[in-house]
């Protein structure tokens, strides 16, 4: 059987995968913008304004939504001034990351490494082209 390679198929895969991520995030009462902030902070502290800017750009959301995500992380004790992950924030990040590893293994684990490498490379090119179109 031949499978088409087009935006519809890519979108369906992305939405299905995102639905699994959203289920995991719901279990931890973490919003998607908060998750992205946790990922960004996993490598170390980021000044609050820089974190808000990165969220705004990466998620294509307005500044108010990004600020709300950052503020909520602080109010729930997941981040401290600076903005850095607290022990609880690092634990939440790790818990979600472990869940994502399980999802990834379920979805992609038995696919040949060459297929995964090719898909990753092609999707990176498609993403870069889409980003360039959006920036134009």
C-alpha cells in the first residue's frame, strides 16, 4: 500500500501525538505553554522576560498568554525567582519527560532507525520552510 506524504498526513500524526501529550499534561495539571517553559528551563535559569519572549515566539501566542504560563509556574512553586526550576519543578519536568519517553517508544520504538532518521530529517526541512513562510 502507498501512503501519501502531505500536510494532511503530517497534521494527523502531529494531532494524534499531541493528544497523547495533552492527556499526560492533564494528568499533571500542566498546560502546554507551561510544559514548553519547563523544557526551556530544564537546561538552567532564564530571565523572566527572555522566557516570555521565547514562549511567545515558539508557541506563536501573545505575550499575555506567555506571561500567564510563567506566572502560574511560579505561583504553583515549580519555578523560583530567576526563573529557575525548583526541586518540584524539576520533578514535574522529569515525570512528564518519562511519560513522553513511554509514548515515543510506543509510537516509534519498533520502526527502523533509518526510517526514523529520514522522517526526522524531512520534517525538519518542512518545519524550516514553514517557519520561513510565516516570517515572510
